[in-house]
């Protein structure tokens, strides 16, 4: 594990302090957990997986003219 210093606003500091008291966890543990969750959400691989999961979600829709919709993207 590596030691890192960060600057928090007063609001962030009081929020993390309060959460630490409520949960019985150390502030550093809560900050590491928050960073881990952020990295999982923002990881490029995660975005690619979401795009792949969305592939074909409109294929069975009959209320859209997909040819016209796609043509709008080709106007440049």
C-alpha cells in the first residue's frame, strides 16, 4: 500500500468523518473504498462493456425509421 495525501473541502472532511463514526471504519478505509468504486465506474473497459451490452437494443422497434435516423448521422 502507498501513502498519499489529499486535500478535502470542509464539507468532504466532515462528511467522511461522520461516516467513519457511523460505520466504525477508518476514514482512510472509506476513502480507499470510494476510490475503488469510482475506478470501477470510470474504467474504459467498463464503458466498452456497456456499449457492447447495448448493441441491438433497438433492433425490434417498429416505431422508428432507423434508416432515416442513421442518415442524420451521415450528413457531415
